């Protein structure tokens, strides 16, 4: 057990402490050797505040909060390595944002019949499963991440019969369906919440997290991810409810057994319909360890006040294990878990623990110390160091997911380099990294075309609640319209949410009706033209997916980096004993020296994002070679 008398060196034995220290070290930009320095190593935790002096506000509070967190895993056995095979480890999963994928009935909103129309396209691309962002009945405060009825289909998206057809049509093609389960919160229009408001003593009275305070201050200082406080007062109950996201997304009270029974019943319902798995929205937030004030210092560091009380709550493992054994059984699960670190992630996903199959870690999406709304160019050396972390030690114990895009992030190509002449090369470079990685690959719609950010003109063109709230909050905070717009435009999730570009036709072939959100650069970038072009980004994705399917070494093979310390270049081998591959990637826009691994003379180039190789590596050049085994 860790106490205030423990010494810094004792922390390295504790999995959570290792993650937290790892993160602090990264953010503070200090080297790990500082912590291993003999003086620091022997410091008692209680002495840190004195050392840190005024630089850490409320350092005592930070330390107590941390000690509680560390002791959560006291006595947990370390996980053992695993090399089991599974369909989902080999899968390339394609994420669809249904509102923007294909409009089957020309009302401007994408739908399930639209997806069914495009199944042959997806099958030809080679993807093994689809993950659909939420399709359940919802008032759409957060585009379906606010569910009103988990057993009904959003009217705009179609009917239950459409979903049943989709499942059959996918299964006929040997493909699978993964739904998005949002159960950290519901919509405030869900019947549980409506009843909870009206009947505090009834069955649903305790389904949400309600607290009473004297007066008009919320129960604690936690922030909502969508701006403002995380609490909303309801006069009818004279109480506040917790909402980590918008006020139309009240958090469920997972400590109530009936809530967990109801969640299991929802999972059973969809399992019986033939769904193959779930992506679990912010699933690491379901257990709130306490409702005490968040530490403001940590809040500043982690981006949101209060997060230490719920990003790795004390019942998290227990609830996940319960859902797995009661309902998920052998269905696939991928947890969305913002903020957890590698040691926690091993505990959440190791095969033998029966919790999640894999999870989304977001560390690689932004450079250290940067957030999505900051003004900076993404440096690919960071992606390299994250990938080395996931692929090396971590993947021996737990199976990573690999991805660079989803519906919550601007397009990766635009983060890296906005120069048009490099667009295709970068898009293909990303395809190489993803499809030669040890992990389950997730692609986001449009990524296979090399989609880039959208030049929105002003706030009236944005639809996302996060962007709109942030813009308003900045204006109320005194920012000018121009400043607020510049910031929001950089990070808006709407960059990824514009209609899929099927053709250069009106509205990009997505619909005949003006879509719910504007269309991007459909004339330059669309499926029709890329289908015809064997050098297109689309053709590159198709070729690399096929290559991965045909060579197990690219899925399960050991990952060995070559000269990992060298900047601006990323080289590695994948080897499963039968076959060996060598991948080399230029991470920058300069021409660089090509590293030459010794003793690997006979290499056959099987993929390149350039038509011809040179002695030097060209900007963003990425190659895959098959190494002849002797
Ligand atoms: O996202 C959770 C999350 O923490 C963030 O990615 C979030 O979108 C934002 O970046 C906060 O600053 C999930 C979903 O993917 C997202 O679309 C939902 O809005 C959110 O949960 C709430 O359900
Ligand atoms: Ca429609």
C-alpha cells in the first residue's frame, strides 16, 4: 500500500503510478532520469510539496488524490503475455458516421439504406467489419451520442427492418457489424431520466447522479467536456444532476444494480439480433470514485477539472467484467477510454481478465502538450514514438487498436502538412503505418480517399455542439469573433463529419438534396475518380489491406524497430517466423538519407507511395519490402 511515507522509488512498482509518472514526465518535458535521480528516488511523497514549493498549487491535495488512485490496484497480479489469435485481431474495421455516409432517400441525411447500397464498395475495399456511430433514437443534441431509446432506430436513419437487412447483407459478405453503445449517459429525453425527474422515489429515482446543495452553487467544481459546469439544476427535484457532456446527456449511476441490469438487457437485445460487437463510448468514465472537488492543478494538466475522480474509477474493472461475463460473452468490444495509460490499459484488455478486447488510446493524436484546438503542425516523430510504445512491450500483453482518425478529430493529413503536393503521399504513408502495425486497424470514412479538413467559412456552417458551445464560451470570455473562429476552426469535429465524397456530382453523390452539413472538396477528391486510378489513395488502401490479409506476419509478427533513435525516419521489421517484412518511412518533407539495414540484402519492394525510388528518401516516402528468408 502506498502512503504519504512511501518513497518515489516505491511508486515504480505500482502500475497506475507508472502511468501517471510517465504522463507527468512527458507533459513536463523532463527526462525520466530526474525521477530516478538518487535524491528524488528517496523522497517521501509527503516531502514533494515542500520541494515543489509554490509551483504546484494544492500539492498536498494532488498527492492524496494520487495515492488513492494508486492504491486501487494494490495487490493486482501483473498480466501475463498472450498470443491467442482471434478474428478481431486480424480485422480492418471501417467506421461509418451514418449521418454523413450515404443518403438512401434523398432527404439530406445519411441513413441505413444508404449504407446497404455501398456494401459492395466496402467489401471491395477489403474491410472486415463496420462500426457505426450511434443509430439509436435520439434528439441529436450530440448527433446520437445522446440516446433516447436503445431499442429503436433513429427515424432519419431508417427502421429496425433496415438494420436487420444490413446485418444479413454484411454476414452474406463475410463481414461483421459493430454498434456504438453509449451508456455512460443517456439523453435527458430517455424515459428513465424523465421518470427520474418526476419520481425521485420511484424505480428510476436513483438511475442518475443527483445531489442537493444549499443555494445556487453546483455540488462540485467539475467541468463538462462541452464547456461550463458538469451539473444542471432541476427545480422539480430541487437537485442537481451530473452531466460530463452536454446538459442533455445526464450520466447514469452505475452503482445502481438496476442500471447495470438494464445495460446488460440492451446488450442481449442486440446480440440476439446478430450484432457482432460494440464500441463502448467513454466507457472508462462509468465509475465515479467520489464526487469531491477536482484538483485544479491536475484539472489544468489533464484539461478538465474533476477527471481524476472518474477516468479510472474504483469499480471500473468490476463493471466491465460483469458486462463481459453476463452479456458480451464472445462478442467483440473496443472501449473508448480517454486518458488511461499503458499499464491501466493492459489491465483493461489483457485476454485472461475478461473485460475489454481492445481500447482506443489517444496519446498519438496530438503532439505532447498540444490539444486539438492549438495552432501547430503535427510532427510525425511523435506518432513513431507512440507506435513503438504500443507495438513493443504493450502488444505482448494486450492487443492495441491502431487508428489516426475518427468522428471526433480533424483529418490527420491536414494536421501534418497542408501542402497539396504532399497530400497523397502523406495519406498513403499513414495507410502504410496502420496496415503494417500489430493491432486491430480502424479506418474512418473518407480516410481511404485522403480526405482533408474543410474550409468552413464561419460558425453558421458548423453543426457540432462542442464547437458551437466552445465558440460561445470564448465570446463570453472576451475573445473576438475572429479569435474564437480561428480556434474553433482548427479543432472542430465537423472536419470529419461532412458527407462522404462519392463523386464530383452535385453534393458529392451523397444525396440529391442539400445535406445537413456542407460538402468538402468533392471535385478534387472522390470515390469515382479514385476507383479508376491505380495510383490513387483508395487503390493504395485496397492494396495494403489485401497485403495484410495475405500475410499473417503483418498482423501477428514480432515488431522490431531498426535504428529507432534516428529522427525523421521510422523503420521496422515484422516477422512471424515464416515471413519477414521491412517497412521504411520518411517522416518529414525533406529528402533524407535512406537507412540501410545490414544483412538484409534481398528485399522485394511490395508497396511504395512513390513511383520510383532514389538513393535518398523523398518527402514522406513510405515503402514496404518483403525480405527473402534464407
Ligand atoms: O467522445 C469522448 C471524448 O472524450 C472526446 O473525444 C470528446 O468528443 C471531445 O473531444 C471532448 O473534448 C465520445 C464520442 O466519441 C463523442 O462523439 C461524444 O460526443 C462523446 O463521447 C459523448 O458521448
Ligand atoms: Ca436520408
